[in-house]
C-alpha cells in the first residue's frame, strides 16, 4: 500500500474535514490530497523517477506535508533533514543519499551550496520562499499550473518510502530505510490507541523526526484536526491550546518541563487538554505526575526508535499508567527481553530489548553487514536494556551505552569529539551527557589541552558552535590533566559521567 493513500482513506472513512491549521490558515483533508497530487504531477514533469531521492529540509509548514505526500505518490524516496543541521552531518547525508533534488528555503540554501559544492550537485533546488532566485524553482509556481488528477500506484509494502538518517546504535550516521509497509503499519497500530476520533491536536514535533512524521500519519486515520507549529514555543503553545481547544499533544519530556514551569501558565485556559503522548527520551516519574496533576490530563509515555518507524510501545488511554514504564507493545509488534546469547529472560529480569513486526526497517542504506547485525535472527536488536513486568509493560533500564539524549534528540559523543579534536590546542577529548532539568541531558566536553598551549572554555565553545548544530554543541567544557583509561587504553566514560554529573548537580 502506498503510504500517501492514508489521505484518501480519510475521505472514505470520514468525508471532508479540517485536517490542518497553520498560522490561521485552514486546509481540509481534501485540500491536502489535491495539492499533493498537483505537486506530484509537477515533480514528475521535472523528470523525477521512482527510486530517486529528494531531500526535504524545512521547518514545520504545510509545504512539508504536501511535498511528502507528493513524493510518496511518485515512489520517490523522501530524505528528511532536520532544520538547523550542522555542515558535517549534512555533508554525510548528501554524500550517502545522493539526492536528485532538494526542497528547502532560502535560509538553508547557502549551507546546502557550500556542502554540496554548488547547485550542479542536484537536478533541481526548489524553494518555498523567494521566487525568482537564480538557479532555483518556486514551490507554489510549480503546483499552481499542475493537473489535480493523479493515479497513485499500488506500491509494494517493501518499497522504501523514507531514508531517515540517525545515529542508530553505533554513533555513525546511517540511513534507515523505512518502507511504505513499515510506516503505514505503524500509523495503523498507533491509530488503534485513539479512543475518540475527531479531536484537535497540537503538532509541536519536527516533521523531519520519525516521531513527528508517524504521529502526523495517524491523524488521517483518526479524523483529527492538526494545529501545526512552525517551531516549539511554550507561550505560543498555550495560546493555541486556548484558542483551538486542543485535546491532544505529542511531545518530548523537555516540552512538558517547559510548560509546567512557565511563569504565564495561569494566564491561559488549558482545561481542554486531555491526553499528552510523550516519547523520544526518558520521562522522569516526578515530571509525569506533576504534569498530570497540574493539567488534569493523561500523560501516556511510549518508546520507539527510528529503526522501528518509530513506535514500539505506549501506554493506552484508559489503562493503568505506570510511572517509569513506556507502556505495552503496540498491536502487531512483538518484543523479547534477551540475554547476551539471545535467550529469553524471565519476567522482571533485565536484558536487551528485541523487536519484531511490520514496522521494523528494511535495513541501513548501503550497509549490509550493519543491517545483518542489527536485524539478526529476524529481530531488531535495539541495544537498549529493558525489563518487562507480568502485565506486559516495558521499562527501559539503560539506554545505548554512550548516547546522549538532549530534548528528545540523539547525540553521539563521537560526532562531537571528531569536531573538537580538530582544534589545534586539544590533545584529547571525551564528550559525555550530564543531567539537566530542562533537556534531560546536556552535552559536556572533557578536554586535555596540549602542552604549551592555552585554551579557554569560551574559545572552544565558539569553535564548536561554528561547526555543529546548536543542540549538539557542548554547553560546558571541563579541563583535566588526563582522561581515565583502563589497562588497554580504553576510555572510562562512566567515571567521567559520575564525576561531572555530580559537579553539574552541585552547581545547579
């Protein structure tokens, strides 16, 4: 089944309804179908073919959804790129995916040109703003003259729909190949958790993120009106909740913290809020309970990863909420808790979480050995340590060994270290995550300076900010005379995390 046909199914099931509201403008589900068909015709007239790849690098806006649906109809592979991405990460994505075209805005154009060594790297660059810019096409002009009829093919479930780049389980950016079947099955399973169709949802998650993308797909199946935010802002979120009587939000723990602690919280009527879905990072039990008490709503924590399209488990509306748990596996998704040899462990024991289901990725793009290792024995090996109780609820005990989870985004130390070590004054570096009340974790760098060199925290932070995405740049730098290592010379990150987590806690 072609993933884009979820939009047509919404018409069959519910008729025409307001699907999207963005900065005051309304789009029905029928509008999204019409515009995406026009966009598909326009893209086809440019010569884009099935199996080619197109980068979409935009903040949240209607054009993202229109482009996604259009590319899916053409069986062109979507390559979502996070807004504000750093140059090194962008270079890796462009080099690996080799896109035929890019859909973006003028703000990102200079970086894309620099990384790709000019516009000739792509067949087309399509902008959603600044019409008439040299060597670019204007998104609205393309759509305006295109036909409104388009035959969407009966796409095989195993055909790749999205190439989503993630740090995965090793720290090296890899392209996760998610198929039409992966994404449609995950949307179907998630939609079965919605008790009451016809709600109004606030969309605060980036549509370039697998969580945000799949949540949006479910809205077609649940007759949900989506109020889309360009980027998250707590005060603006309060205004929108009050204005549109928002019932549902899907968010990350950082957003819940910011809402709960905002000084203007009592100035808005937020009583319409009924359900908050939360994932992408661990949700502290005290934050969950405080949020539910203050907003008088359910907070349903779940778990997922890009390789599972992404949802694996979630709390169910009306079922017991267990603080510290990420809920039960989604319908159609199987899980196991296994030891190092792959043997099943008894209820309550800790082991690696393995996942199987129609939502599990096809593999990593161009990495057959890594794919075989991660999908060993027909199960997705998540690298996350977990346990399962007698009721089937999952509890994550440890995350991937060195992964830093900042505000719901995965950050691997190696990527940041590879930048810092380029500084002429740095001899050695270790990057770790330290606890943070707002973001869950913050990035900290522990640095050994070369002998006879001088280096300040401000200098190194500026160096990083010029080369990394904002969320990946360290917040603090700690200078030490040497890094702790074992007899084999392997760095002992755990010692650093323990030491500087305590120091960070003492300062706060």
